[in-house]
């Protein structure tokens, strides 16, 4: 993503700046809000995947006694889904933290 600069004075700006700190000009955004909205949707989807896979694991554990009645494939599948979705959320958070660290 390209670095933002003030259109009035040319000062580098943080990604979430609404106003230039140097000349106090209002910062105009072109397409940044749509990208932020899409990123929020992906983050929400990843968190839902974690919640749903945990729910499937708990329900399967209660209904089939996973490791006793041969429901081990359901248990392994739902546990794998939990691990992968938690990894996905962690990856999203890491990129979010990296974007926030460029602000300072």
C-alpha cells in the first residue's frame, strides 16, 4: 500500500490520519475505506470460523463421545478446523498490528 502524504504541504501521514498534523489540512482518501471494510469482513469471517469449529467440536464431543465411539474422524476434522481458523485469525492480527505500527 502506498504511503500517504499531505496534498497541501507534502508531510508523510499515518494511515488513519484524518487531518495533517503540520498544516491541519483535511486528508482525502481514495479507495482506502473500501479496502478497510473488506479487511473487517475477512476478520469477522475468520472469527466466525473459530466459533463455529469450536461449537462443532463441543457438540460432537457431547453426542458421539469422540474418542470412544469411533467418532475420531469428526473430532480430528473439527480440531483441525479450530487450529487452522485460529492460525488464520493470528495471521490477520499480525498484519493488522504491522499496519498499526507504521502509524507511529
